[in-house]
C-alpha cells in the first residue's frame, strides 16, 4: 500500500477519529464538544525574538502583533528547531527534529570543499513519505492552504520544485513565493507581502463557512533587506536609529509585515469567525546579525546562541487561552504538530515518531509539560555561522557543543549557560559546573544516537587558506 492509499484508507477515517461517547462524524470532533476551530498560522522569515514591541523593542513598531499578544498568550522561551529556515519548516510540518529527518540545513545549503570537516550527505527536500500536519487536518475535514515561502522542495523554482511543493504535501491551495534579488525595486512588492496577504484574504473569504488551516509564510524580513522610501525615512528619523540592534530598513520591512497581520485579523473580525479561529504567530529562525544585533540575545541567524534560535511565539485562541497571558516554559517548533492533533482529539496514526509535545496544557493553563530537554543539531558551515555544532536546553541550563573540536577533534569545547540569569550567554559555566556540563553532554550525545543524527567527518581536502574563502 502506498503512502496516499494509507492516508486515504487508514490514517484518519471517521472510525479512527471516533471518540467514546461522542459523534464519530469528523466535522463535529473537538475537545470542547464544539465545531472544530480554524487555524491561521503566520510564519515570519528571519524574525528576531527582540524585534517586536511586545517583546521589548522601543524602536520597531508592531501594533497589530502586539495587540494579538494582548489578546492571547506570549511565549518568552519559544525556539526554532534550527538556526536556519528549511529545517525549522520541516519540523513544523512533521513534528520531527531536523536531525531525525536528516534535513539539517537550508535547501540546498552551501558548498565548503576546503573546510576542516565534511558536511554530511543530508536530505535536501522534504520526502513525500513524511506525513505533514496539513495532510492530517485535510483528512480530518479541513480545507488547507499555503501562501508564501515553502523552501522544502528539491529546488526553489519550477519545474524542478513542482513534485515537492505544498500541494503534494496536503495543501488544497498553494502559492509559492521567493525572495527577491538585491536589485529588486524597493517601491514594488519586493518580498511579496502584498500578494501573500491578498491570497490569504481571498482564501478566508471563500472558506469562512468551513474549517480551514491557512499557512501564511512570509519571505520578509529575510535578506536582501529592501524598503520603500517613505517608510525608510520614517525610521531613519526615529530616535534609536543609530543603535546596533535597530535598522531602519528592517524596521520598514517589519511594519509591512505587521500591517499584513493586521489585515488578516481584521478579516477574521469582518467575517465573524475570529472567535473560532486559533491564530499562531512564529518565526523560522533568528534575525541576521549583520543586519541588526539581536540584543539582548547573543549572535543571530545560523548560530546556536539564543539570537539564532529563540523566537517570538504568540497564540490567540478566544475562549480558551487567557488574554494577556505569558508562558516561560521552553517550547519548540516540533511541538506544533502534536498540539494541533491534541486540540482536535486526533490520535496520531500517521507516524509512530513524533518528537514534540502537545502545548495544550500550557494554552489551557492546566499544568506544565512533562520534564524534557530540547535539542539542536547543525553539522554545517554557513557564511553567518561561528561554526557547526549542537545544543541542548534542560530547564534553565543550555549546553553548546562545537563539533570542530569535539566530534572530529581532540578537545572538549563546550559552553554552559544559565539562561534564567544570563540570557545574553556571557558567562560560560562549563568549568565551574562540571557535573551539569557532563550531564547535558551525555544527554546530547545519547539524543544524537537515538535520532540517527548525521555526523561530520574529517575532510582530506582541507586547505586552511582556501577554507576562509568558502561561500554559500
């Protein structure tokens, strides 16, 4: 039986979804005994944790996203599963860690033939055999759509990309966009914010009477950073424009994104479906540090310090999530898949391997999650990266491991931070707390083995002079 037949005949038939004492009709399933909620998932590209008003910025203006936070729950310790985009997006789709998928870098990654260690032969597209949340929800009676950046196909553009585009992974409708070139006219819709928003508004209008999952995945604020002159001048003249964490171009791009969010939320109100729509706002990895410092976090995109992986996460669920609430429990992008299943009481028969946990107890404020560690694995070089490595967070402590000196080298290069007291990761406690370092080191090593993480190997063609010139 092939994958499509499996989904059709076995995974989520009405019988499989039946709940004792409840109707087996899938359109009436749901934990509240009501009709199923809609989902609006907004994903921003390269969006830093500190680049929102509701997360502390006094420079970037995000009134609509800030209002969303006041109406829902703001997560302070939410993480992307990878410091670059494609792996995080794969983790959202599948509920699996990038290391388990072997999809550990942005597609198609960079070539570094002269560096000290060889990158593994990693998976450069999301296999059709992987079951996505869109397929699960579609089989459960949802209409699904993806508008914007996808970046999980074997190539970015048609015709090579078509066999792995969203419509092959459970989305009824899709419109794939791409980042512009640096020569693109800033006065045009360079990052496709307007067209993505228009497509999304049209979808909401056409599907207001049926349960839907709308995945709005913006290209902004990914480089090249481009902004319309009027908005750019506004932020150039704003106090704080000279600070390293503030960039007028980025600020203008953020305002465009925030306006898009405002239009989508207004449409939900207009259609009178806001009360039955769960809205999620998230970022795929940290902001690019050379564009703007991620203060108070350390480093940025492509790095495993907090600036590369900690993300804004806001969830609004009227009648369930307490307005203006905040959650400091560490969560990660692999948690979305099981959360969606749990919200709808769908039993996961699509796959026997899900790495995430349902966030429903946090959203309902009924209790904490089961104790766990959160992991990262990035065995790659990147033009913005300090170097390849791995990381684990357990409680307040986070351990970083640098692969160039541990997996392939003779030394033990680890860094340990207490994030509760040192969010900027300035005070390395690895030598002061050897027992904690050893505990997290073992956790990380055991996890890599458990998920089958790919490991770097020595490069016989290593050339220290040419390595410095390796580029993406």
